[in-house]
């Protein structure tokens, strides 16, 4: 069963502000690198960008604040397992960008990401990612909406990530 991931953030300044140049410079290389990442299955494009098929209408959680940009950084993707996703997130180019997030994004009062095991044959849609993101914020981690710190396996049992496997995945990146 694939692992679904939804991420969400809000820029601290308008999207086209020079303060966000580093984010924009890294965005395309990171999106290119994700397609090569071990364990990556697929990601939704953005209908507004023509960046591949969008998995349903793009929507944002209730935390979204319109600042005149008409959008906010968010992703929706599928992965084979948590270790692959963790290795991509916290090592390599994405990790370098992740460390700079405070330069670009508001300090969130919401979870930066939510994961869930996606048992459907169709791709998850943006609205499902938003629903699970808000569920994680409102109720804390559960088998239907969780994070790396409090994770659950496909059966709904609490689990911990395999650090040896993460190190091996990082070595291959």
C-alpha cells in the first residue's frame, strides 16, 4: 500500500518578493530530484502551472491566508514507504532547502506535513490531503493522519522508522 504525503506552507512575504528567490531557485531542481528518489511513486502537478496532471482541484487548508498571490506552496505525492520519504526529505538538496525554510515561510501553527496509507487504486486528491492535514492538526497523530514522529504502519499499528534503511537510502542518493 503506498504512503501518501501532503505538505503545506505559507510564504512570510508575497511569493514574488526577492526574499523568496532562494526558494524559487531550488524548487525546480528539487522537483526534478524527487522523480529520481528511491521509493518515489508519483506526485500531483499543479493545474495552474501545467506541471503534469493535477490530482483534483487544488484546495488549501483553513490555515491558508490569501496574500494576493492566489496560491501557497503545497505538495501531494505517493511513496513506497516512510524510510524513502524520510531520506528524501532530510538528506540531499531537499534537506538543504528545508533548513532554509524559516527564511521563506511563516512559522506554522499547523503541521508542515501529513502522511497516510493510501489504499485506493486512484491517486489521492488535494481535498483528501487537506482533510487529513486538518485532522492531524485537530486530533494529533492517528493511523489515518500522522507524521514521522508518531507514525503508523499499514495495519494502523504504531511503528518507528528503520534508521539503518534510511542511512542506506541516503548513501544511494
